[in-house]
C-alpha cells in the first residue's frame, strides 16, 4: 500500500521475475527508480533481501538488468544506507536537542560554548 501506483523497472526483467523476486525483499519492497540524471545515471532504492542464500543471485540479476538499461552500460554502484546514515530515532533525538538548544535554553553562554553545544546535537552532521 505504500508503493506508488506505477514505477519504472528495467525492461529486461520480466513481470514473472518481478513477482517472484518481490517475495524476497523485506516488506516486498521491490527496487524502485527514484531519480535520474540527464547523463543516464539513476538512483534506485532497494530493500534488503530476506533470504541470505538467495541474496547474491537476486541482487546480481537486478544489478545486471539495471546495467543493461544504462545508455553507457555503466556498472551499478551500490551503497548500504543502513550502514552510513542515521536511523530515524537518531535524527529525531538530534532535532529535539537542537530545539532545546534554540528554544528552551537562554542564550547567555559564550558563543564558543553555544557552538560546541550545537555541534553535540549532531543535527548539522545529519542534514549535511
């Protein structure tokens, strides 16, 4: 119910493959084209694959289909965002710390101490 009505998939993946593969992804979250650049680069989001034994085969099949769809046949660059981005709880905690710093605490500290407090919220790291 949270997927869009229509989404883009590589033409080399058959409908039957997509249906079969969809059961392998956590929450049946199929790879989803999110954005493209005029040079042919694309951003594709993909959930983790549940079955570790099938993960490599399915991942390779989908990445090959994406590569064949690229005008220059460029290789797929993958990044595991779970490992390099904060989770939603960390972002919410940082935002709450920022709010407390900006709204609740009177600004009677030195600028250096305030900037240090701002840095400790990690908010600027997360939005960067």
